[in-house]
């Protein structure tokens, strides 16, 4: 029976399609009292840029064109709001932040006539709302009014006081004479209690939920009845699970999606996560993890940034340990994730940090500061494991050209693009992760610690500026100049790594970082080190072709 179950789950695996991660830290669980949300936009076609929507006023009757996020496919138009707020990335000037992960769900729940997709709705809500709950209500209102043009989604909504998870999917369409008579969505949203942490990663996570606690849980009035109407649920209201009904588990959802949540809870939750190993191994799908847990300690921004670089290190899923890591212990595996040998199907792990990330962030909503200073959007492009965050105030009126839309694309290299610069460094790190990747991480850590100190100084300086106009100008200049400085610093790092690690060697260095020369000239180094292959990799080579390579 277990073998049959696993075979069916493997057939339903969705690991190839979805790959984003949100981590959530409430105010009472953070070291400085900020509400924090992370997000990694993972896609092999996603180009990493920092979007900026300036605040604006709009004429009566003005319409907004909806282009499907990430595809630029025209879906339709909706009325524009009279006034829209300034948005930097996924955070607005009022410290509202939104993130998401896609889980797909039942394939019959798709609206072919929907004209608002999840990505467009995120940015519409950021432009029109100031609070998390307000944004959730607008999201579902517009989806119901205009039709939802996406698959199943989990979304994080946070402001200075609270954080929520919304899970949503289209109703089953009923198209008659070209018109969908069953337009709209079924959904549920749960507030994460203060003092707790949560996460979602391409799998619906809200199971049963309270029906009589509107302060902490809101939901579509037909979320249960619709499931009964279309024949996917027959139980009682009390036993109804949104996740199990609208997003049935598969091997891929468990092992490669829920496992990322497990890794976060394992490192930071005040709970023994070994009790859920059988779940994330897909041996016991009924042993679901909780939606949120208390942390073992209060988390800082740097703690969350470190977690976003996780490859299951130190756990049974550690990706640096098996022979797939190669001689340089790389925690990356190339597509396809699922593969078969001798009729047996296998699946590579999917960690939080992955090579196909377009952009990622750690957003801080700091309610003790004025909104224009409190909203801090730590942003990076490309793989979180090899890219450094730069601080951007969400009130900024401009972004660095190195991160801007229009500077390069996935099919157009730009030497001034941070995305392509980070990719240059990442490609080198993938080839020789140990030691190149490790050195990149040291540079990242040094940079981000420095930025935390600079942000504190910038906060204080901005508070002392009484003019709102001058304060915004100062914060914008800081955000742009620090992003520009990081590009210059990483350009130097790119050249330095090539010099130090060329041709499989490692040059010797003096205490000041300069390269050791041969004593006769400043232009010829002493003989470098040759790290060679790891013992485990050598043994694998011997097992594969030892007879041919053995010295006679």
C-alpha cells in the first residue's frame, strides 16, 4: 500500500512548476519589534529587477491595463483608483508588504475568462491599501468582480502590527453562452498570532480554521459549500480543511515544498521538528505540521537573510553530503528534479535557496518609526545564496539603474545590470562552491553587517530632518547610492575571484589580501595550491572507472 501511495504521489509531483518561499516573523517574534516577510521569486524566465510605481492621481473614468505578471500577456482592464501610493518592489510607502507562493491546486478550478492575476492584484493592493487586512479584502473583492486569472496561491500580507496568510483559488467555472456564471474565488485568511513565526512554500497550509473568530480568520462564505457542490468534499463544516480539499498533497508538494517550511521551523521553531520527519519524507502525509510555531529566540533581519540561503545544511536533507554535490560540495541540482534509474523514480531536493531566483527580499515593517523611514525593503537579485541584500526605503522616489527595469533582460546581457553581475559570480561559485561559494558568503556577511549599521545611522539622520520633502530626498539618495556602491563592490569581487581561483587553483594571499609574489617581481605569484577532489568524490571515480585509472 505504501509503495502504491508513493507511486501515485510521484506521478502527481509538481516540483517542476513552482518554486517560491515566504517566511513570516511577527512583531513579538522579531529582535527589534518589526514585522518581517521574505520572498524569493524563483523562475527560469524571471529577470531580476526592482520595480517602482510612483504615487499618482488619476482622472475619473481612467482604466488600468492588466498585463499578466511575469508574462506581459494582456488580460483586460479595470477602473483605476483616484489615488495610488508609492511602491518599491513588494512594499509601499505605508509599510504594507505582500509576498506569494504558487501551489496550483485542482486543475479544474481555473477561470478561462479571469482578467486579474495574482501578481497584478499584489501590486494593485500595494498601490491602493495601507493595512494588511484591507489589502486582503481588496484582493478577493477584485478577484470576485473581474474573475481570477491564476491558479492556487498562498499570499503573505503584513503591516507594522500584524501578518496574515491568504490562500485562494478560483471557483469551478460554469460557462454558458460564453459567460462564466460561477466567477470568483474561494479563500481563507488566517492571522499569525503575535510572537509566532510561519512560512509557506508552494503548498497550501491552512487546514481547518475557526468559523467564529473574525479578528483572526476571515473566509469566503461559500468556501465549504462550493467544495460540496462540485463534489470534492462530503464531511462536516468542523472537519473541513482548505488545504486538503483544494490542494491535495503529492510527493512533490510534501518533500520539496513543505520540507522548506520544515527547515525553517527546524532551525528556528521552539518545537522538536523530528516528530514531522515522517511527513516531510512523504511516509505519513496525515502528520501535517502546524501553520505557525513559537520561535526558540527572537529573529533579526540577518537571521532571516541567512535562512533564505538555506540548503538544508545540518539536516537529513543536507544537499552538500551526497555524491550529487560533486567534489566541491555544491548544494545545487540542475533540472530535471525528478529522474528515473532502472525503473525507480527519484527526486532531487528543493531548498529555499536555488539557482533560478529572479529576485528576493527581506521586508521590515518598523512601526515605531514614521512610515517613510520605517518601511525597509532589503533587496537582491539572483540566487539568495550568492547575492547580497541592499537596503531600500519603501518611500524612495527612485531606484538604482543597476536594478531598474529596462537594464537588460533574460535574453539581453547588460554589463551595468546587477542581475547579470550576480549571475557571473554565481556561475563561478556553482563550479567550485567549496571554496569559491564559501568566500562569496563571507563577503555577503561582511557587507550586510555593515549595511545594518549604515541603516541605523540613516534612520537617525532622517528623523532629524523636519522637512518631509528633504527627508524623502535624503532616504532616496541613501537607497540609490548604497545600491550603486554594492554594484561597484561586486564588480571588484567578480575580478578578484577570477584572479584568485583561476584554473582550479587557489593563489596565496598576504594578511592584507594582496597576492603573494615570488620575491623577484610583483607580477609573478608563488606557486598556487591545488585543492583537488574530495575523498568521497575520488572514491566514486574509483568505483566508476578505477580499473582504467589505476596506476600499474
